[in-house]
């Protein structure tokens, strides 16, 4: 059963060793696809470019999200995991699926997206209803307009349609499950040895001539990209709040306005408890008879009888009559118009005159008005002060923003706007377009920086709204042209690269010799002596094992079955890190021998179905990559990967 638990927990544990799910990284990606090529594009999908600046911005955003959610995670691990290559691959996949969806005429309307948005708790006010102001604030904090956010949501929903179209139509058979278990729970005994490339690197020698030739032939790899420093001014609400004061008189005025508003709302939404006596008019009672009966009831009330007793005796509404005529708590519009007007015109304890409705004649008594307590000034003071400070902050920021935009347009630098507004001109560190830092990594800044009037003419930018209701105006303060790194700075890296090349070439020769030797019957003992390596063994190795290494285990499970008593042929291969390995599979034990109980069988089939659905999505993306025009600029991606470290 332990095998079964591992089988269910791990996407079928085993056979599906490298499950690569298609990342649907939504909200904010779609605007990065442009209709024409870009001078800094990392990829194009059907002619639409994905720029290096777009990828870089998304890398920074994702890394920051992970840091906020998991502050204890090693930053180096985050940078290794969320790399430009991974993000670019996700963006390409999204673009391909978007093309697929468009070709299939898949569509989500604004009304459908609006239904989803209306149900998001973060967008609801205290009354539980959708609050447009909250929604707009949220989208602006994301560096987007509400329209852009809704557009991305609609595309996300189309993506979900594509994904669900494959995943929710998948199915699995019991014989498929049994085969998955046979392979998934299978174990193998392995004997191996490894010749690390590192053993040979230190034995290599490199000449100055070889270093110079490598430097010249690979000059593009040693270029320092064009770099920039920005000078900027920032309007930040946080800088205003401490300077904003609120007087007691302003608090009093705001409290009075809120009380008036609360009273109006309370009156409009007021609930009243009422009771009635209803005398029906119909086949069994004429209008005159009904008038006489309601008059008798009214006479009883005038004589001092309780309304509840009169309702029990005279009312033709059996449900309310049993409860003293009570109609429960009512809001405006709950009763027919004539009764509604009476209920909301009476004072508690008052009884109306005879009223008429489609159901007959009525006497209505108002029993109670729901009392809604208005909070005291002390209860509301803190919230009022906070809101007034925010309001005054917004007013001052908007005034300063207008001044900033005007002065930034009129002056060739930022010094005059800074002096007029009492701000400090700040500067970023040096950065490249493929690896922006500081404010340059914020949404919209890099795109604005690449506009000709800013990059080429040296003008100030317009005000850019940033998350947190901040505003930024910047200019390019300094530029460093792309240049070749001096040979002295990269000599060490070149020597290391050449030594590794030579060591790998030597391993290639050793591999050819090993293949020839094993073909002639040489065993692992002989190879171990030639390589100077130790032979190691492991029993009952599983597909998901990380020892001796994931790659060596994968290679071992690619070997054909070994008959009982047969030690298996020696396999010689190069590992991804350059090492030379030789191994032999000495035994194979199939899994799935122990039957599953019915509940476990159902769980396993469900998990297999889910995995097959995901596999269908991956296969579709692979097919689309082969069918559509996808181009990756590997050299530019490599440079961006290096800058991002």
C-alpha cells in the first residue's frame, strides 16, 4: 500500500517523470504581444513580438510576488527558478493557445467576465455589493486600467476553456491504470561508475594564442549591453500623509454629513413590523357584506379589543390571523401600494382606516420600527480622520501632479520641477534594458523609456501612474554605449571554457574507447580501472529517485527489459553536465502486483484521467509549436539570462 500512496501522490509517481504543465500566467501578459517585430524581441509568435523588456518586467514581478508570499525562501533559489527562459516559454505557450482559441472562434463576452468580477469578495463594499471604486483602485495598483484588466480576464477565461476542453474530456480504463502501475511502481537494480569532467579540467593547458582567438571569435558573448541611469521625481501619497492635518471642525462637519447620509439610507432601507385584518371579497361574500364585516372589526378595535384578538376573529388571512395578524418585518415595496403607503405613514401603535387591495379590505396596525443606531462621533472619529487625510492627500497630490506635468514639459531637466515642489531628484543604479532595476522595473517605465523623444531626444517623460497611486516623471540621465569587455576581465572565464572544451573532447575519446571495449566484452571492472573511478550499486531504484542522479536513473529506465539471470548490457553515455557514465541494469521488478481496493482504484483512475488531460494540453502546445511560426532569439535570451542573475 505504501507503493500505492506514492503512486497516487506523485503525478502517477513514476511513468510521468517529467510532468511539464503548461503555465497559464495570466493578467498582464497579453499586452506584451505586439503586432510587429521589435528591435529587442526575444521571440515572435505568428509575427507578434515578445520583447525582452516585457519578459524582464514579468520576471521581476513574479520574483517579487514569490518574495512577498514566501519571505524565507532563498533569493538565489527564486532567481534560478523564475528565469527569463521560463517566463518566455510561458508567454510563448500563452500566445500559441490564444492563436488556437481564436482559430476555434472561442469567445468570452464582457457580460460573462462581469459576472465573475461581481462575485469577487475584494471588489465588494460593506453592503456586500460590487463597488466600482474598489475595483478601479485594485486595477490601478496592478498598473492597469479597469478595461485592460477586464480584457485580460476575458482572455484568461478563454484560456481556461481551451485547457478544460482537453482536461475534462479525458478518460481512463482499468487496463491503462494497471499498465501505469506496472511501469510506475517498477524498480530496477543498477550498477554504475562515472568519470567526472572536472577530473580532467585541471589537467588541461591553454595558450595565450588560444585565449585571444576565442575572445575574437566569440566577441558577442563578451559585450556589455547599453546601460542607462534614470533621474526621476516621485509623487508618493505616503510623503503627504504626515504633513496633512485635519481640524476638529472638519471632523464635526464630516460627521454631520455622514449622519445625514446614514439617516437617509436608514429611512430608505427601513424595516417596519406590521399586522393586518383582511376581509376578502369574492364568491362567498359581496362587497356590502365585506364592508359590514370590516366595520364590525373596526368597531371592536374602537371599543378597546386587542388587534390580535380582532385579527383572530375577523381576518380571512389564516396564516397571519393565528399570529395576531402579524405580517413580519417589511421594507418599502413588500406590500400592495395602498397598504405599503399606510405602513410607512403610521406611527407605532397606530391603526389605519379601511384600506382596499386586490385581495380585499384591510385594517393595518404598525407595531414597531426597526431602530438603527447611528454611531457616535467618538466611534467614527478615527475613520473620519483617516478618510479626511486621504481626501486632502489626494487633493494635494492632484494639484502637485498638475504642476509636475506642466513643469516637466516646459523644462529640459527635472531640477526646476523638483525645486518648485520641494522634491529631490533621485537616480537609479546602472541597468540594461534586458535587466531593469529600481523604478525602471516598474510597469510602464521601460516602455516609456524606449520612446524616441525620451531615449533619443532626451526629453522628460509624462507622468506615469504606478501601483500604490504613485506617479513618476523621469529622464535618461546617463547612457553607456554597448562595449566589448576587456580581455583581461574575461580571460579567466575563457580559460575555464577552453579547458572544459578540451576535457570534454578527451572524454569523447574515452567514450569511443569504452564503447569499443564493451563491445568486445569488457566489463565495468575494466572501465573502472581505465577511468580511475569506483563502481557503485543500488537496488530497488524507482523512477522518481534522485540517487545516484535523476539523469542516470532516467537512462537506466530507458533500457529494455533484462531477462532473469541476465546481467544486462553495459550502457555508456554522456550526462548533461558533461560527465561520462557507464552502467548496467541487473534486475527489473514490475509494480502493481497488489490489487487495489475499490475506493483506491477509483482515486487512481481519477488521478490518471487528470494527468492524461494535462498531457493532452502539453501535446497540443507541442503540436502548435511545430505548426505555427515561432522564433526564439537564443543569443539575446542567453544575454538576458546572464544579466538577470
